[in-house]
C-alpha cells in the first residue's frame, strides 16, 4: 500500500505544474477508482464464496456418493451401499452436472467442479474401501454353506485372498482340493478381464504337494459344490467387485489370515493348522489307527495299502501331503511285510474293493469298441452282488470311480463319467439297439421319423422287455450308424425305406 501512495505522490510531483492533469488525477481518484474497487470487491467476494461452496459441495458429494477407479482398465465403479458395480464416466458426469444444476448457485462452476470430482474419484482405490455390513453379509451368506461349511471358513478364505491381492507377501502355502482349480482359474480370468491383471489371487494357493514345509502349510476345506461350476459361476460374475472388496476389507481388518485364525476358536485353528501341528509320521499313525485292524491270517498288498491311504485322505478332507515312496517307507515301520504283503492285518474298507475286483475279472473286457458309464457299471455290480448273494455295503458310484482310477489306471475315463474301451458281458449295449431295430420296436412305422423319436420308441421297447438298463441318448445317437446304413439317414431322420427293406 505504501508503494501505491508513493506512486500517487510521484504522479502529483510530475504533473503539479499542469492544473488540468492534476484535476484529471483527482477525478479518477475521487470518482472512478471507488466504483472500480467496489465492483472488483464484489467479484472477489463472489469468487471466494463460490470457491468455499465448491469445496463444500465436492466434500459432500464424495461423502454421500462412493465412486472408485481402476486405472489399468479406465473403469469407474460405484457403490450404492449394497453392491459395487460398473458405471461409465459419462453417467458420473451427468450425475454431477444434474446435481449442481439443482443446487443453482454453483451452475457457473459446474465444469470446474466436475473436472475436480473426476480427478478425485480417480484417486479412490477400490481395494481400500470399507463396505457396509449388508454387503459383507451378502457375500458371506452365499459362500456359506454353498462352498464352505462355516462362516469362519469363509472369513479365513477371504482374508487370505485379500492378503494376496494386497501383496502382503505372507510366506505361507494354502492347500486346496484339486477340484477347486476350476474355481480359482475362473476367478483369475475374471480379474484379468476387469483389472488387466490376475491380482495375485492364487499366489499362495497350492493344489498339490511339492515338498512344502509343513510349518508354513495351511488347509482350506471346500464343500463338494466347489467342483460344480453352476453353483458359483453366476454369483461370481455378478459380484466380483463385492467379493474383491470384502476380501481386501478382511485382510486389512485382521492384518492377515493367520492373525484371523488366532481370533477364532481352537477347533477351527486346529483344523487349519493341521499340517503345522503334525509330522508325516503323525499323519501315517493316525491313518493306521483308523483304517487298519490286527487280524491273523489276513494280508494287505502294498498297492491296496496306498489305496486305503487315499480313502483316508478323502474321508478326512485332507490333501495328499506325503509322496508315495515316503508313505511306503513310513508305513513299513513296526509292521511285518513279505513280498509286498503286510501280514496279519486287514481293513474293512477294502471289502468293496475286493468285490469290484472279482466282478471286473469275471465280466469286464478291455480294448473293445464300446464304452460304459460309471453309473451303468455301478448298477450292473449291484445286480450281480444281489444275484451272487454278496454283501455289498456303504458302496456308491464315487467309491467305484476311486477304485477304478487306482486299480485300473490304464482305463480312459472321459469327463469323469465314461469308461472308454470297456464292455461288460452282462449287458451288450449295441445288441440291445440292434434287437430293437430288427423288431421295428414292435410297432408299424409308416413314415420317416427323427432319430430322437426313434430313441423314445427304443426306450419304450427296452422297458417293455423288462431290461435292467437302457442305453443313454448320447450312446444311442453315437452308435446308431453302426445299425442303420448311411443312405437311410437324412437330415436327422431315419427314412421310411429303411423299415420297408428290413
């Protein structure tokens, strides 16, 4: 201000000899300068007011509405207090501009406010947000009991996934059943698409034992539904952001998955830390106590013993954490063995194995141009045991499949269902189809019929004959060309000429 007074004084001294110039100087100072200053002062106060109101509006907007940003995919996410969902940038602009318009006083600042808000939203990390309890419970309630038997299992699982996403570099290995691999692969693919990275989801997940340190090993216990994609795919597609957020929230809340374990009951802790708290010798000893009985004049082959080990692991929902050679060396300790036979012991869990082996030796042919479904083989075995008065208890298709995979590992199993190149002499599937066609399904056929309609007639024919089993539609469609010459099949139909020529 002193400089301004000096400047006016200087001007006065410069022009004091010119009365006209001094008069003009006085006019400017007394008449124009006050109004100019007043006008500027009003503008300045308005700008300060708008700036203050803008800051207030921006803070309120970011408090009342939650938006987040994924830089690698240039994606915006909104949270409505229930779900985290995708929103395009234009929609955010419209929300901001419409809201500012409603406020009235900030209309002239709306472009500036919009730009500031978009920049601030781009600083909001999805991985640091705190979800509402309704979102957390929604995710937990899906996973329990669909994929986990308890909420503690779910929280532990999500905490360790959060640890991986936040790259906490916890030096631990989490062993999961191989059946869960499809789930994790799908989850990684979803993350790759939405985040342009797999987020390290499976960085600590292990499907098979590779000499990992037991002390650094943890177990996850999924339900059987994990292998059924239809149980979880739709939910994960619709709730990927919800899942990711809740995982990161739990990881932040509990520090890490092991710290969460320490806050839960001892039973749960013991389950997760089973490997940490046991040695390989302990595992084998527990197996022996449960699966083996001392009995004279009974023997168990070493191959049968390893099969018992796999049954035990499946019963206990445990991964195989011992190599076969290690298991055999440990199991031989304190046991009498001769020519790969463990002497004077037995296991009731091998009863069904012996029945299947006997049935297999008497009725099954391999290397033939045919196939059997495991469900069909199971039905044939059940009928055979009934006919032979053989007691077969606690036996199902899953146990049958385990036996086949272990003792008949040269058999190709397609889609965990079809035994390829296998035929049972108790049932000639192709002969059933041929018999039905030769007898024209015991019905006069007067027109072309679709292959599907012919299958319906075939099923009725087989049922009327009182047969135990009927070949599946897939098998029927696959082998029908072996029965009907090619020239009699056209556009999915069996031509009338075929029946007339028979």
